């Protein structure tokens, strides 16, 4: 009896190890931070894209309205891809799209908007990337759906048709 | 008189140098403990990505405002979660991880004691 327990337990032991490692293979080891939904959005002061005047975030984001804060840059390739979708979304009167121009050169950014259109109601500049960190963002593009000064949803990476539909459903 | 002047100059320079070095040391210590989220596996200190460079600026700003090391960690943990720290604190989810070696050690030593005392 004792002779049988040993091989059996060894097989069992290695079976478990194999299972754990096999599962681990499928896990993505790229970490994306949890979205702190229902967190109050940070208050900040930034420069307006066109007028270069300092604006307070409180004056842009009103209550009882949906806003999509989109972090973009002219040097970011995925931004170019998601831009037509933002143009489409800007036709929807229930949502205002706010742009955050991330670490960009003004002329390049202006050309980008001239070429692809401007879906943003207001754009402000994040020259050194510190405002984006205040928002808990870490790359471009990133989008935040905001309602009543709270983050409802956060999208890391370019928006696609599926996520746009999700946003439209949310603001209905 | 000359010696007095030299001493005065040294006296004036030294404390300022200490202060500067202190802030730099703290900055390096903090950024070495922060994980870059763009180039995962690298610390913010080592990385030159856009995110890491901005984060260095933020750490500088917070240090200048007078926040302590822990306060800066708390601020970033609130934004990005525990994962941003290379040296996370003990909490509910990793309590077992920290205490398991201790439990095994106690269990093992009890086992040995029993065997020895039987003999």
C-alpha cells in the first residue's frame, strides 16, 4: 500500500505544477491599472490650445453633461486611427469631446486637426505630461467618459467601433 | 583672518550641499522604486519613455512642495494601484505570501522537535 502512495503522490504533485504553469502561460503579463471608477476627476489649470490662455478644468466640465476626454497627440499613430470615430461621435449632441494635447508640437498638432478634422469642443495642452498623470493615464491615446465630474469609463488605447457603441449606449 | 574667512565659506557651502544631495537622493530612491507602466520591467529611474519622464517631473514637483516619500507613493498608488511600486506594502491580499515562510518555519521546527524528543 505504501509503495503505491508514493508514485501516486509524485504524479499528483507534478500534475498540479504542470497545471499552474500551463495556466500561467495564458495569462498576460502586461499590467493595466484598475480603473478607479466613480473617483472625482482632478482639478487642474492648463493652457488652451488656440488662445493659449490658462483655463481651469472646472470651467470646461459642467455638471449633468457627458464628456469624453481624449488624450491625443500628432505623433501618435493609433490616434490617427481612432480619429474618424471621434469625428463621427462629435456629431452626437449628447456628448462633448474634450481634447488633451499630450506632449506635442503646436504646428504638428494643428496640421493634424486640419488634415483629419477637429472633433473637439475644447482642447487644452499638457506640455510635460504631468496633467495626464494626475488623471491616472500613462499613454496615448486614452479616453475618459465623464459625467457629473466623475469618471464613468476609461479606455486605454485607441477607441474602436465596439467601444464607441458602448459609449453611445451609456449616454443614451 | 584669512583662515577665518575660509572657514566661514566652508561653513556656508556645506549645509547647502547637504540639502541638495538629500533631495536628489530621495528623488533617485523614489523613482527606482516606481515601475514604468509603458516599458514594464523597467523602473521609472531607468526608463526614458514619455510616461517615465513625466513621472520624474511629477516626483520632483511633489518633493518641492514638501511631500514625504510615503505621501508620494500613496498619491501614485491611488492613481495606478499597488503595482506601480516595486516594494509594495503588506496588505490583506498578500498577507499569506508574507507570513507563509514564517508559518512553514514554525511548523517545521515543531516537527523536528517532536522527532527529536521521541528519540
